[in-house]
């Protein structure tokens, strides 16, 4: 029996940026399905999410596809309504969404960039949780896992992304403390430098040499001098979603090869 057997898991951001590797959301959706969950693949790109669902079904798993731009509250409500109508409940809500395009330093920030990054990285998750929580509370159980970043606690030059992820950590802490009495657990995963399409392909498209970029990122990772992969995030997400983590809530878990632990 799988570790998520008969669970209903909603993965927000189950598609991915095109590239040579696999993204965190897709890897997590696949891992959840491999462990017995029925996975609802949610993404603003129906094409990319459908590729993820096809991979799940090809491996013998089950799931649904929901196209949604979760920066809008009505779309977040619709996601929850579709899942509850189709499966009756949400056992695991996994929020794997985040952007940083256009970000910069404090004196170059624009209102448009700031608002767009916060709408995606924080407000969307708040609305998804707002509408998923009543059903979880009524059933007395549920798991919420939010994907943050070690940027929340490390020194980086991108202000809006860092601030939004630090705020997501604080929001998740509030979720955990307010909902523990309902049997609901809420935790954060903070990925470090990962070899994923979102991390690599945009820089390559902007003119960076792929091998040089990968070598530079690898060199910043204390553990083995090599970036992690999306499967590292997926495995951490599987643990937090499973009953093995049944006494864990309010945790910020770095998955970063020791990057956030390096001082000096």
C-alpha cells in the first residue's frame, strides 16, 4: 500500500516551464500518484498540466485536470468546488507556485512587479487555503504544504520574491497554529538551488551559457557541490503529506543541501 493510498491530493502548479529537467510541481504530482493518491493537477497552462496527468495515467495512476489562474479568488474557489464535487474532499493541498520575473533591488522596484509577485506567491495561496479549509475543518483532517524558498532566509538581491516568500512562511505558521485544533497540519518546504526548468531555462534564454550557469549554482551548494533536483522537493512533500509526519506542523523545512545553514 502506498503512503498516500486513497488520499485526494491537489497540486497547484502541476505543470512546468519547458526544459531539459523536471519541475517541482510535476515531480510532486507524479510522486503523490506513485504512492496511491488521486492527484488533481492544477495549472494556468492546461497543456502543461495535461502532460503531467498523462504521465500519471500512463503509470497506472488517477487524477483530474483543472485549468485555473489562481491569482483570482473566484478561480481558487472553483478549484475547490471542482475537487469536492469530483472526489468529495481534499486531503492534501500542495501549493507549488512562485514567480520572480522582473524583480530587482529596493530602488528599482515597480508597483506592477511588486503586486504581480505578491499576487502569485502569497495572495493566491491565501485564497486557496481560505476555500479549502472549511471542508478540512468539517472532516477534522487535512494537510497543507506551501513551497517557499531559502531566499526567505538567505541573502539575495531580489526584494519582492524574498519578501513574498518570507511572508508565506509567516502565513503558514499562522495556518498551523490556528488550525491544529481541527486536526489540520500546515508546513513549508524551502527549496534551495535546484536544477529545474524554471531556475535554468529563463537564464539560458536570456543568454547565459547553460554549463557555466549550472557549474556556478552547483558551487554554492555545501552538500556535494551539486544542486538538488525536483525529486528532492517531491520526496520531502511526500513525507509531509503522509501519516509519517502526523505530529509535524508549523515547520519550515529547507531542502537545500545545507545552503541556508551556511554562515560565514
